[in-house]
């Protein structure tokens, strides 16, 4: 009986061992599978991480390249904008010059048309202009000569009057003007600020004026370099003559 119990106990122990081995073997198999799965997952994640880093590095490089390209493009755009502004200014300047040249051309054409209507050739026109200049010079010379002749005539006339004693006023330069410096009401004479340098002559007569009002007439009696003495003609007195009054011929 004891032997039978021992055998049963041994068989029971063997059965329990077999059961435990099978259970443990399942656990080991499951653990190995989980380990392999985790290892594969870790390997996959490491590969993905490496790939992501490579992608990030490439993206960063592409971004740097794009930034450089953008900076270059901006620089090119600024240069192009500046060039366009310069070209616009040149175009404006050229347009202004063209308008000016066109106006000058139109004016020249109008002048040419006027000369064409005259019916003269350029050489003939130059000849006429030269003749005109020559005539103008000759005219100026004649005018100057006439003035000199007139002055000599008046001078000789005055000398003649003085020599023959004719009681007539001598000729004075046309437009001769002056002012009264001194008045002597007792002896009715005045001192004028015009003399030989200005063309004053003895026996020359001049009107006395104040603000457009005739006050009288004076006759020059003696002449110095830049002043003269004149008598107030009694028949011509229209008012009191005072210092500062104007005398004119």
C-alpha cells in the first residue's frame, strides 16, 4: 500500500513538473516573442529617427539654400528697380531733349520758310545784312559829324554876336539844365551850377522853373568852369526866384 502511495506521489510530482515545464516554456516563448517584437520596434524607431534626422538635415540645407536664393533674388530685384528708375529718368531727360529739339527744329523751319518767302539766297541775305551794318555805321558817323558841325556853327554864331554887339541870345546846347545856387534879390542876379564844362555861354538865356511853374528868365553874363552868373530879366519875372529852382534851355 505504501509503495502504491509512493508511486502515486511520484507520478503526481512528475505530472506537476510536466505541467510546470509546459507553463514555463509558454512564458519563455511569449517573453522571447515580446523581446523580439520590442527589439524590432526599437530597431524600427532607431531607423525612423535616423531617417528623420537625415530628412531634417536635408530640409535645413534646402532652407539655407532657399534663403540664399531669396536674398539673391531680393538683391537682383533691388538692382532691377534701381535700373528701371535710372531708365525712367533717362527716358524723361530724352523726352525733354526731344521736345526741345523738336521746338527748335519747328522754329528753324518757320524762320527758313520766312526767308524762303523773301525770295533771297543766303549769300544775298548776308550781303544785305552787311550793307545794313555799314549804313548804320555811316549813319552814326554822319549824326556825330552833324552834331559837331552844329556845335561849331553855334559857337561861331555866338562869337559873331559878341563881335558885332548884336543884343540877341546865343545858342546853348539843347537840353541844357541846371539849378539856382545863389539868389541876390537886390541886384537881380543868380549863380547857376552849370559852366563852361556843361556848355554854358555868355548871353545865353534860360528859363527858371519850379514844379512846372514858370518863374522867369535869366541871361548868362559870365561863365566859369562849372558855374556861371546870370541876370534876371525884369520883363520875364513871374514870381520870386529861390535857391534850388531849376533852369532849363
